[in-house]
C-alpha cells in the first residue's frame, strides 16, 4: 500500500477520468485494454486478460482516436495491481501531445494544454 501512495504523491499532471480503447505493447506481448484515467505524464489502464508486464518495463500505449487513427505514447510500467496498470509516459513530443488532446477531446473531456 505504501508504494501506491508514493506513486500517487509523485504524480505531476492532474488525472482526468476517461474511457477509451487501447493496446499495451511490450517485448513480452500485446494486450487490449481500456484507459481509466490519463494525464500528460501517465495513464491508468485496465487489462482484463492475463498479462506478463513487469515493473519498469518499457511499453507503448496505443490509444484509438475518433478519427480512426491511433496515438502511440511511450512509457514504462510504474505500478500494477491486479488488472490495473499505472503507466508513466516518457516526455511526449508536440505531436504526441496533440494526439493526446485529440483523444481527450473525442471523449468530451478537457484538453491537457
């Protein structure tokens, strides 16, 4: 419990609750999931099937955009508990930030500017 509390206290960006389909990909495989919440610095993703992700493992989070395209955000596994995976993004490029805002706009949520 202490580790999760420390992770929460380290968060920089405000988390915005949202729902959207995504795919997590790592060297160990690929899993479909749903984005639960997101900020400019990370996301919480729910994966209902068994997964083989390890702490600090590098991942790519592909989120589906309303335009039919996907945004690929690079990061690492920051924490995990049962079917919830906490991700920390690497510093996003301007293009990544644009795609992230497009995703949030498609869900009717405020932009992260």
